[in-house]
């Protein structure tokens, strides 16, 4: 009647963290550091800015 459920495992090898001004970016970076440390992963923090043409 009941079937055994499948278990899933997620392994992250590389984590991209979008950065911007503010405390939420720092929180996201700290959380990603903890995840990366647990999974032995690499972190890349990126910031995208518009190019100002004068």
C-alpha cells in the first residue's frame, strides 16, 4: 500500500552570491559561507553595476 519515498541529496560545488549595499548582502554571504564550509564548496560574490556613459 505504501511505497518507500526516495531520499534526495543536494551537493553544491559552487555558490554564486549577488552582492549589493546593505545588511542583507552580508547575511547572504555569511549563510553561503556556512553552506560552502559544510559542502566543501567554492563561493563567488558578484556585483553588477550599470556603466555610466558621460
